[in-house]
C-alpha cells in the first residue's frame, strides 16, 4: 500500500507547530487555527467535509492535495481513520486610547494607546472624519500610520506623536478613531472620540489671520465670500502696513482665484496659497521639525530590530544634528516673536543643555545595549520636550499651578514609602504616612480657600492614605494591605495632578505662555525665569508625576525580579532612592 502522510500547517504568524495526523488520534477532534492548510500526500480514497480544496495554478507536487481550514471540518483517510477539526478563530485585534489625546504646542498630538490580539498586531493608524452634520471639508481627512508597541508582536501600550501642524484640518474639530490590523487581515477599531486638532501657532498677526482664513475656508467652503472680503481688508494700504510686495501679490492672486467659478479645485488652490503665504511670513520651521521626528523614528525602529552598533551610532548622530538644526530654527522663531510681541524669547532660557546631553547619553547607552523599551521611553521624553518648546512667555501663577509642585513631591515621597513598605524596610511607617496625609490635606485646603477648588481625586488619595496609615499601625501583619492602599493613593495623586494641570492651563490663558509654571523639561520656573532642579523631567503641560510614576514602576518591577544579577539589583535600588 502506498505511503500516506497528512498534516496541518497552521499560518506562520500563529507560531504554532504543524499537527501530524496519526492513527492514535483517529476519532478525536483536533483544534487548529483557522486558515491552516491541510496537506495530504500519497494514498487514495481520502474523503473530506467542510474543507476548501486549493487548486494549484500550475506546477506543484501532483501527489499532494491541499485544503484550507476555514470552518470546522472532517477528514477520513484509509488506513488512518476519521478526524474532526475544530477551527480556532483568529479574533480581530483591539485598540483603545489609554487617556485623552494631548495637543502639543508645536501643532502635534500625542496619544497613548493599547493594542491586544491573539497572535500579534502588524499595523495601526489614526483615522479622522468630520463630525456628524458638519459641512463637507475641502480636503480629505488625514489618516496617520502609528507604530504598534515594540514588545510582544505589536501588543501592549505605547505612545505616538501625530504631526498635524501642516494638515488642512489643523485647528478644526474632527472625530478620531484608532484602527489596528493583524496578519490574518482582521481589523479592529477603537471607540470614536471627538477631538480638536492641534494647529501651528503664528506670532505674526498677518500670518495668523491668513491661517485662520484658510481653516474657515477648508471646513466650510460656503464661506468663500467672507474669505474674499477678508483678503480685501488684509491687502489694504500695503505701504502703510509695510506689507512685503511678495505677500501683497500673493494676497491679490488668491483674491482673483476666488473670483473664478467656485469649484472645489479653485478653493483648494486658495487654501494652499494662504498657507504658503502664512508660513513664508512666519518662517517655516516645519522642515526641521519633521526631520527631528523622522530621526527619532528611524532610531526607534533600528533599536527595535536589533541594528548593528555602527548603524545605531550613525542614527544617533543624525538625531543630534536634527536636534541642533531644530533648536537653531526655534531660536530664530523666538527672536521673531520677540519683535512682534515685545516679550523675550524663551528657548534659550528654558532648555537645559546639560539635561538634554544627559538624556542623549542615556539614550545612546540604551540603544547600543539593544534595550528597545528604555530607548523608546527616552525618545518619547525627548519628543514631548521638543513638541512643547515655546517661543516666548512665562506662565502666570495660579493656585492650581502652585499646588502642582507640592503634589509632585508628595507623589515621590509616597512612592518611596510604598517601596519601603513592600521591601519591609519601613521605619516609623505609620508616622511617615500620617505626615504625607496631613501635607495633602493642607494643599487641598489651600486650593479650596483660593476659590479654584480641589479635584475629587485628591480626596480619594486622602482616604487611601488613611487606610494605609491604619494598616501600618498594625505592624508587619498590615504590610500587604498598606502596600495596596498606598498604590491607590499614588494613582489618585496622579489623576489629581492631571486635573490640576488642566486648571492651571485654563488659568494662564494666552497661546505664548507656558503651562503649569514649568519649562519643557517639567521643572518649576521661578519669577526670574530660572528652573527648580528638584522637579522631575517631564513634558510641558503633562501631569508632573505621571512620567516619574511610570519610570518608578518599571524600576520597581525589575527590582522585584530577584533572579537578576546582584550588581543590577543594587543599581536599581540606588535609582529608586534618588
């Protein structure tokens, strides 16, 4: 009798081994991933049900038959027996936002998202659309590719910065949906959220007016008559307002195009022309911004795929060069803003070169060591610093802004006490916890006396601290409960800091001013414009403790892995004590 072999080949992306059909398995139901290929080689008389035969277009082994497993199926093989197959479905991936999107000062948006899938995610993107009932915009909505998380085959949590500064949709309201695709072709989508897209800030009044007219025309083409009237007004008396001849001619050209038949193509031409004039007046730094973002992404990708040390060194130098060019362009833009507003430019004052060099050194070391997760975090930090680099202005003080520093310090000290409790090192733990709680209560009272109010999350932190204090008062028997309560307190403090950051930003007002009284490195800025070196590194406008908490939690997770070398554990413990 001719030899008969039969086996199932699962799709390569599942990572599953082939399933060989043997006589001992006859009569059993064998689970196999959907889209597996059943191969039968040799023998005759095989009968099947529920399987789709794959016909070769030409060539191939004429002694082999192939079937695709799309649903549950069955197979009968002479000499081996009958088999049943249960198709394991390939579920679509899921993707969701972890927090509300953050608009950055330089016209980009930072989103934090999470992906999940049974096998892995290979593609993600952010899709935008017009809100229901809105007029049809002149330009199609943006779709921006996202890099899936680098760990676990694209599954996990990550952040992405969406470059929207030059998009015709910048400054408008849109509906954003995140989409993820797996290798099996399945697609999953997040819940849709309505967002206000970020836009580039213009310091020159004429450039700002032209950018605004472009936005109005893009989102409601029926307002073209109003745009025509605005262009007439903006091009009046060019000699009196020192309007450059090239700008004046551009305005008149746009005005003449509006006199043509009102087709979408003509209106799009006007929108593009208005943007070109505005960026020409202001000085277009978008090229250096894009180069910096691209350099960051190239380095991120190289570390993720384990590139050679030579390539890493080359990409690090590219990043440094792009950073230097961007900062030079930013200084020039700051000087222009000073001329328009009479306020001093802020880049040279708020960027600490030594701090940046320290971060770059850490990034270089992590990249060369192939630590993709650490390198990605440092690249995210650098990105948030530069996305929020401002041209001028200082933050005005508010009760919420003043309280951020105290909540930041409380968060760090609560984290330290939690670490000590977890490690069994707490000394006078109940007293330390009571001291932190009393400081929090004073901060909350100050906020309420100011009339600005305190976020309810701070009240939740206070209750969690009380629970931790009572547990610590019971000695070693209460340690586990204390650690849990301290964790809840930390989470509530972080949420409270987020809410305070929003309050402080609302109180400050004005486009050119910093948020939360902090520079782009997340440090307090004093009245003289100096920085408080005691505050942590973090993004301008984000919660002060948020990034520190993430880093501390990662350090604590690694410290808990006692199988690591002693030298590494000692180093992690020293980092946590900082």
